[in-house]
C-alpha cells in the first residue's frame, strides 16, 4: 500500500540521492564554520580533526528527527510495558548489585538509589542499550539540517568541548539519534552542567564508569529539586464526582485540602500528614483511564528529566518496586 510513511521515505532518500554534490558542499561549508567557531572557543585543532574529519550527514538521523511519531499507547499500555516483571526483576538485581555505590551516592547527593536505578532502567535498560549513533555526527547532521539549527549547534559545540576536555574518546561518544549520551542519556549541555566525576579520576565518564553515570543521574535530580525523604507520590482513590479538571501537576495544594475533598490513599484510607504542596495527576485521563496519583516536588524533579506525566509516574512506580 502507498502510504504517507512510504512517500516520506522515498522523498528523504530522493533528496539525498538527487543532489549529493550540493549536500556534500553545503555540509562541508557548515563544518568549516563549526571548526572556526570551535577554534575561537579554544578547542584544540587535534580534537577537531579527530571529531570532524571525514564526517558526512547521516540520512537516518534526519529521517528519525523528521518522523512525526504518533503517541498511540494508552497509560495502561505504557505503564505495563515499563513495569514488566522482567524490568522490575532486572531493577532489583541492579539495585542489589550496586547497593553500596548507591548508598554512597545518596550520602553525597541526597537522592534515593531507588529512583536513580528506576531512571537508569527506563533510559537505557540499566545500561543495556545506550545508543549506537556517533554523537558528533548526529548533532552535526541536525545542526546542518536546519529545523532546530541553533539548539543542535549549541549541543555540538558542547560535545566538542567534552571531547577536548578528555572525558571520553570520540569512538566511545555514542548515543541516540538526537545526541543523548551514555547511561543517563544526557544531552551534551546537560553533561557540562550536571555530570559528575564521582570516583575522582579526573573524567566524567557516563558511558563506561557506573559510579559517574549513576551519580550524574542523582546530581541531575538534586539540582532540580529532589529532596529526601519525601515520596515522589502514591496512588490515590478519588471520590465520586471529583472534578477531574483539578488533576493537573501544576495545581498543587496542601494535603489537608485534598483530604477535605475526600481523596484517600489507595488501599490505605486517609492521606498521610505531609508538609509541602501536592498535586493530583491522572496520566491516562485524556483516554478515559481513571488511575490517579498524589504527587509532590520529587515528581516534579523527575519531570525535569523528561517532561511527561507518563514517564515521571512510571519512574516513580518502578522506584517503589526495585527495592
């Protein structure tokens, strides 16, 4: 069947095939500009030669970036896929195997090892798959392609600075098609701000050094408002007739106000006495699912990692199950 997807695939391939000389010349000129900017910023010529020599635009990167993937999963489908028995069991093993390290990370950064492991699990299946794209190639392709040129050019320059500082060799700087890197899937600018040299060896290695990778996740959350020992949230039961317009992560209020509305903790009766402000989220509300959660500031910290209620709730639920 002739579909929009097949039309796009043909168009994308045709665009590269029909004008390779133009594309090659344009990309070469783009790289010359990158080199000049990087040299002005103090990045060494040897680093630029290693990173940029022979680079070509990656058609697959452009295809993935342009693809308008429709998010068709319901909340129950998304939740169950990410909270599969296999993922939970792998998370328990990962937590147990790294418990001493996670306790040290929590002592330094003030973030529970359970949520660190949960994010690690959702991002890269506990380090099982961190991406196979050459990050420099991917970022250069997207910066040249132009739809979000300024964003990806800034990320490309950050990636070159990371290489120049010796944190990773260009051959190991692998990640997603959009340039997210290593175990935590940090973008290069996030790496510069928040990656951690936990073992003190002078390198922030989120690819092959587990201590650095997990501590970097914790540092990210700590810098975006995570505070122990508050929970991320928990499932609640809503009373009949509850106004679901109130189910919005931005509409926070004290627990006592939710209690007055007869919101209760699922399976446990009344709400616990907790300080701070809390919101109700119903991840599947738009598709008719009624599951609801009371969430606080730590949920919002997870959302800073990925601004999705599906993602943040799944991380929270997985963190409850790995230890």
